[in-house]
C-alpha cells in the first residue's frame, strides 16, 4: 500500500493522516473520527460509495459464470441433434429416443442383473482398473527411462531415435503381438495401455531432466550428492512440471487405448460394451457409453493435473 | 564450533594454505581452442580474505570454478593444504552469483540439505537442526525459515546462500560475485554481514567481484586480472587497513583512497576493457 496521502495537511509538524482509500471497507459507511494529531489540519472526506457485493453473491456469480455457458451450449446442441434426427428415415437415435431406450443405463450406473447385464459404472471401473495397472507401470518405467535418457548424452543418442519411431505406432497395432506374447486378453490390454502411455512420459521426463539448470547441478556437485540423492532431491523436483505434463498426456492416451483394446479382447470393460451393443444394434446404448467415456476421461485428466499442481508447488513459480 | 577470533593484522602469516601453481585453462569446443587463463600462480594464507577483480570475460569465474573443482585445470595444479583439488567438495563451499537455492525446498531445508550431507554421520539429528538454525541466525534469516525462495527478496536469498555455504564449515569459502545482482543498499548491508562473519569465524575467503569499493572494503589482498583471453594475474595489491572496518570512516582514510586509486588505475588506465569486435 502506498504511503498515506495527505492533501490538506499544513507543513509545520508531521501529521499521520488516514485517508479514505486506506480505510477498511467495513468502516467506510460512517465517517471515521479523524486521528487526534490531525484534528485541525485534515478534513475527513466521505468514502466513495461503491456497491460491494457480499462474499456469497460473488461466489455464486463466479460459479454461474463457469456453469451457465456450457449448459446453454449443451441445450442448444441437444436441440439441434433432436431436430436433425427426428425425421422418419434418420439413421441415428435422437436424444429423446436414447432416453426412452436407455434411461436405466443413465440413471442406474451400478445395477447387476447377470454376468453380462451390469451397469456402466461397473464396466468403467473394470476398465479403470486395467488403466491403473498399465498407466502405473508406464509412469514408473517412463520416469526411470526418461531420467536415464535425459542425463546421459549417449543414452539419448542411442535410444531417442528408437523411441521416436516406436511412439508413432498406434495402440492397436501392438495388440496382436501382445496377445501372442501373453496368450491372455487381460495382460494384453494392460500391455497395450502401457506401451501407449509410456512414450510421452519418457520424452517429457527426458526434456525436464535435460533442462535442469546448471546451478542446481553445481549445488549437487559441491554437496557431493550421490546418484540416488541426486535423483530424489534434484532431478525429480526440478523436472516435476515436465513429468506431470507427460503423465497428463499419458493418461489421456491410456484412456484412448483401453476402449480400442477392449473392443478386441472382450471381457466386461466399457470398450467391449460398445462393441457388444453395436453387434446387437443398440445404438442408444453406444451413445450413453460414449458420454460415460468422455466424462471419465475428463475427470482423469483433471485428476492428474490436480496432483501435478499440488506436487509442483513452489517449483513452477521460481 | 569455536574458532579463535581472526587476527587483526591484514597479513595473516603462515604456510600457504591454498596454492595455485602455474594454472592454465583452455576450453576446447569443436576444433577451436580458447585459452582463458595463462600461468596463474597465487598463494593464499589461512583466514585471508582475497578478492579477484577484473573486467568481464577475464576468466574470474573460471578461476573460482577451478578452485571449487567444478572445472579441471588444463595444466598446473590447485592445492589445498598440499592436496590436489580435482573435484568439488563441501570443504570448498561456493556462494553462487544467482543464489542457486532449490525452489522446492524451504529456506530451512535449503540449509539443512547441506548440513545433512556434510554432518550426516558425525552429528545427531538434534545437533544438525541446531546447527542449521545457528547458521540461519548468522545471516539473520531465522524469521523466514519456513518460507520458500520465491517468497523472499533477492538479498534474503543471497543470505540463505551464504548460510548454506557456511553451514558446510568449509576450509575455503568461494563467492562468485555474491552481491552482483543486488541493489546498492542491500549490497552494503550484506557486505557488513560478511565482514562480521569473517571477523567471527575467520574463514578463508575468495571473492570474485567487479566492484572496486567492495574489493577494497572487504579484502586483505586484491588480485587484479588482465583482460582475457589468456588472462594473467596483473598485480596483487595489499590492503593494510585495520579491522573492523567502517565504511563511513574509510571514505576519508588515506590508505583506503590510495588502494582504491591503485585498483581504478589498473582497471581503467593500464588494462582498459576493450570491446570485442
């Protein structure tokens, strides 16, 4: 805050003046008594009357500003969709038809009526379990490999071109090899997720490690940190923003890969559900499943971003 | 730690403590070679405060890095207590120009990491905690021990950098333009702190600087470097001012004025900075 500004103060002795601007808003309504030292020299001015919304109103306004626009767009989209698919020869179901066909899937995510007749919530959880294994392995392997590639020039020269080629292979192209190797659909799906998610983690970690400032390296050298201490105390915290960027891309790719992999390997995942619904012409169910997948993917992305924000506190701002 | 008070004489006598013997440093990049330092020889006594001054690009920082062990000599040798220096170590602590605090650690943890590393085997947990706080107290930073580097000012960061270096109980304290990035008032304040600490602990200090007043105020000797490439030690000036020194009293001191003039003449008459074409 600036030094108090006195307009009418006469110079003979220093006068500490509290101006309207420096007064807390609560006291602004009634004119505050002027400080004793400034009795004759300062005329207290009325504080400018400005509308200040209360805290609750301000929060409500912020929430509305974030929520209302997407809701309006969503309503418009549903309207257009309804109009476009309500003709007699429409090939896709309209929103109202989807509600009529599949409201049980939407309103009850966790029902169990039989081995293959279960709520979409259960299916999503099954898929998430596979993603957890595959992505967890990818995160660990990716960070370790990325650290290796990032801090060794020769490892980078040797491995980077190979990584760059392998990372462009689409997830599904790994599936036959993986099925041949594991001879079981469960591990194969996990492997496909792993191999899809691991590349961005490796590459981002390597870039993060390569960008560790020379200053931190010098500090580590003067302190004589051993490689393990260096890894935990310098490398990981310093590269954390890059690592979390890689993890965030990786979790997105995992979720892309799981659906594709499950379409082919079967089981009870959300991917297989879509394939099954297509084979029995339940188009409405597919649309509901798509929405589930989208929402879960969004939540996963935000979750990793949130963990990243907490973990890199302090690092990013310095 | 209870070292005796540093001697008041400006010429601490005794055997050479730190010795640079005919040190040359050549950097190779691709096919080209650049000779940065040529034939540097220098003896530094224990508890001496030596400044190295010269125009930018004269290899001052390279010289400090050689003593720190962060870079290796091409020919010649750096000897500390008759042992050759060829890798970094906590007995030659460095205060870096841009503080180099780790931003993800608090002020306390930035010092503690050094204390844990150096005294992990010899001191108990409680002793290391006390020693960390003691060093933060030396630089008057105990009040901000739980803040992160991004939350404190540049001068405070540099204080923490000094505390971290002191906490290693180094034989030699190396300071690479420690106050270069600070404003004049903060710099003066930190110079006072460094003088007090030097008087109290009697460290051997090598400080790189480009500030003539700072060099004269703090040093027992000033090493003046010729312009690079192939920089050499041009002159070594003794500063026989009694300690403790007071910057206000020194302004009119004949010895201070003479030393200041000698450094200025060296830098701006005989070895004027030539702008690289």
